[in-house]
């Protein structure tokens, strides 16, 4: 069955280590940046993430991109 795919919203997520909890487990804080152009290249999104990471004092655990796609029957 053929389908149509439409690009939806895109977000940048950066997770930081903010220390340890009472049990010695790493505590994470995730910052989400919205309004990323769905057509933006991954290299460009990563370059922006790298610039933002440079402004933080906490170590980065992960950088991710979340893309939404709308799928409808053709």
C-alpha cells in the first residue's frame, strides 16, 4: 500500500550529568530545543549542539535529534 510522508517537527535533545543521587546513581538533566527545521542537516544540528554544549559547565552524556513524520495513505 503506497503512503505519503510529510516531515513534521524536529527537536534537539542534550542530556547532561548533574551529579549523583543518594544511591550513587548518575542524575541526568535533559534540555530540549524545539523549532529545529526538519530539513536541517544532521551535521548542522550537531554543530549547533556543540556550540550550546560549550556554554554548559556540566558534562554532556548524549546529543540526539528527534524527527516526526506524518504518514498517510496515498
